C-alpha cells in the first residue's frame, strides 16, 4: 500500500518547514507519494482565492495533508478567509490535538508529556460576529453534539495513553504513576458562562462517565492556566472548548521550547490535516533558520494516524537525539540552519540504533 499525502506549504516559513517534513517522511522508507497544493495569502494575491477548489479536492483525494502556515491580514480583506479555518469547516475537522512533550533543550521544562484536546469548530470561533453601532457582539456557540464528540476523542486518547510509567521516565516525573495514568481533566468556565460552558460541562461529564477506568477531574480555565505554569506534571489529557484550548495550548508550548517545536493535528470523520502551530514568521522567512521541528513532529503524528506508530516513534526519537546533540535553530539557542537540523534528524532516523 502506498500512502498519498497532500503537502500545502502556505506562506513564509511554511515554504521551508513543509519540504523538510516531507524529506523526513520519505526517509522513513515507507511507501509514500506526495502531492503539492497551494493555499494562503500569497495564493490569494495571485488568484483571488486563499483556498482553491483544486487544493480542497487534492486533500479529499489523499485523506491526509500537511499544512505549513499562512500570513493573514490583521484587518478584514474582502474575499479572504483563513485557509485553515476554511479547511476545518469544509472537512469538519472537529478535534484539534496538541501534544506537549519535553525536548532535551535548556529552554524546555523536563518531564512533561501531556495532550490538550480542543474542540475545533464552534465556540467563539464560530464566526458569528456583528456590529451594532459602537457595540461589537460575538456569539459563543456550544452544542451538545460537538461537546460530546470532542470529549469522546479525549477519553479514547486518555485510555490509549494510560500505561503507567516508572518515575523519571517522562509523563509524571516526580509523581507516582497513579497520579497521571488514565487521567482526564475537563477545562471550562461554567461558574461564569453558566449556559454555554454549563452545557459543555454537562455533556462532558456524561461522556466521561462511560469510561469508569478514567480518573476525571475538572478545572476552571484560569486555574488550569495557573497549574500549567506551576505544576504541569499533574496533567495527562485536557479537553476544552475552542478559544480556551487555543490559548492553553500555546501556553503549554512555551513550557517546552516555544511554538517552533509544537505539532498539532486537526482530525475529522474522513480527513486529517497536520500542521506546526507556529505562524508564517515573515521576519525570518527565506533566511534558512526556521525551526522544522514542529512540522516534523506533526509529520510523526500523521504517521501515527496512518497506523505507522513504529515509524512515528522513530521520527520522535530522531528529533530528540538531534536537539540533545545541540543541533538547534536560533529560537532554541542554537546556530544550526533548517537544512542542518533536517539532515541530522534524517541521519538519526536512518541509524540502525533507532
């Protein structure tokens, strides 16, 4: 079987990190073929369409895609809509998966291995805003259906991750394994948003009750932010609504080196799109110093999604060995180029010791 993957570099450093991730995927030795497609602000300027129909059709045909980054205007431009938001709506990519895992670099807090599961289609990002004179109004949309299905994804993920780990080996370092294994944290603000987050909490508790082996707790989102800074080791899988998940997952990325090393997945019923979390970074685009790690770790998530978990773990270990050797881009305090980091990861990937 040959895997077909649609590659969409997008804007800025996406043009550098997505080809790097493709090289790493090719180096796994798996039967993979790539199709390249266009999207983003530059695409919009050329064609008047930030997400051409041909790109949507290419993603549909492959079933999986890697997306780079887009440079969106800060003010409204007629006819332009963020391609990644459009993809989430087009393919109902309702589950945003954001793992946070420590890397052996000085800027990263060690011993962390948790996942934030974010509802990806509604909340304040539903796009229902309006102006009434000098008043601007945004409608926050929470539905039982979306809440139930995102919490079910989180529960299933928590069950798959529930192998107890010895002390000093990743998740829960410094805590007994029972403190983190089979643990799900519901994050909301139901004390203030009693109707919308009240519905999310109600639906979440009902779904979680179907998993008696899970230890379920809940935190208000402001308290969750505090605990992510103070004691992130306590977490295994967190599940929350769209805006809260967006903010908390960026906070989590700051614990392990920043957005340059943060991968993510957008999962729908039939299509999955994987992307590094960082933006297009126009200030460094074209200089050859963009960090490819976020894109490469996203590629590892893609492999896992395809059922190629051993290959995914090989990629993860190759990344860890590369940064442990000090081969890092400037955002992690190193002097290596995008090309040098990628070449080192491929070298470790092809090593018989992995």
